[in-house]
């Protein structure tokens, strides 16, 4: 399996981002990629909820989804759209942070809404309340592909090993962890967490990331960490994209999944225990 991770710096204008992603998809496919992954919020990186309301669309009307599905079909590649920010019909007006797995026929094989919301105070200058604008999903998602079973996660989900373990025990060979990580948390935690999830599950982990300072029409711009990573089932970093915009292509041998799990069969070693006393 030849996989390509697209590291991009999406603006807050979805229409502006579409041609950037499609051009990179074509370059990746021409380089031999069979599976392409984009980062979290591929269509729009913004901290401004009012701006979200003005530019985001429902899934059925979203131009980014429609164009990328067509591009996957035209190129004959499988595509993980790391996530799109989308309107919903929620009464409180919150959006969805939704990942899509697209087949080489352009069909939507799986959808996953981010379960864990990024509600944190990184430092005195950076506070995030994702749940104020986005509603959380409540269902883990596993999908079949010609390359193996794929488990879908998004960004902050990375800090919750129980989700990844559940996906692996359900049969996942590959875990997807597209992200828009902050530089502060990225330096401290990005690689260790990705390696840990791979080691714990014996899965390949593919993590395409947003990078750089994102162009914004409002004053609320964001900066993201980059360093898209591919990690082997043994916890080895197979590729690190650094901080530049670009394409990272890696050959994956899915036989390594069974080999790693045979060496350390931790997924079959669960033991019951009582909770600690209060």
C-alpha cells in the first residue's frame, strides 16, 4: 500500500482551499499513491464562529466534499478527507467536525464525527472551546478498504487510548489521526501520542496535519504544528513531514500488523480489575 499524506495550510475560505487540495491529490496519485489523506478541517480553519456560519455548508451541499469525491474517482484512489467543518440541523446551531472515507469510485464508504472536543487552556494566551461551536459524535467507526480495515479518529481523539484500542480489537489495521494540532501541544505531545497509539494497538497510524499560520479574513487566525507522521505497528516513525506544505509518500507493508501483534499480543491480554477506592 502506497499512502500519501497531504500537509496543507488551509485558509478560512473553503473555495480557496479546494484547488490546493485537488492539485496535491493529482501530484500524489501521479507519484503512485493509492491512498491519500488530508488533515482535519481541510475546508476551513477558523476560530470565528460567525465566519463559520457564513461559509460552511451542510454535507449534501458542501462543495469541498463534492469536488474531492470527484477527484478521487477520476484518479482512482482511496481518499481520507481528514475532516470537514459542516453545518448541521442541530437546534443550537453547532457544526460537525466530520471525517469521510471515500472509495476509488468516489463513494462515501464511512463518516465519522469527532467524539472528543478540544476544550482546553493550552496557556494564558491560548484557550479553545471546540464544544461551543461543534457538537461531539458518539460512535466509533471502522471501515473496510482493499488495503485493510481502517479506524477513523480526529485530532484530540488521540489522547483517548480506549477509542483506538476498541477500533483495533474490532479489526483495524490502520488508524487515521488527521489533525490541526497547536504548536505548543505538538512539540510536547504529538509524536509520543501517535507512537503510543501505534504500539498499544499494533496498527499503522497515519496522521496528516495542518501546518503554519492560516490566512483569515478576521483577526482570529490560527497557527498549527504540521509534522504529519506515519508510524509503524512497532512504533517506528516512518515519515515526518516537518513544517512545510507538501506531500509525504510512504510504502506500507500490512503484514507488519500481524507481526507486531504476534510479538506483543496485548490486544488479547485484557484482564478484569476493580476500580480504585474513592
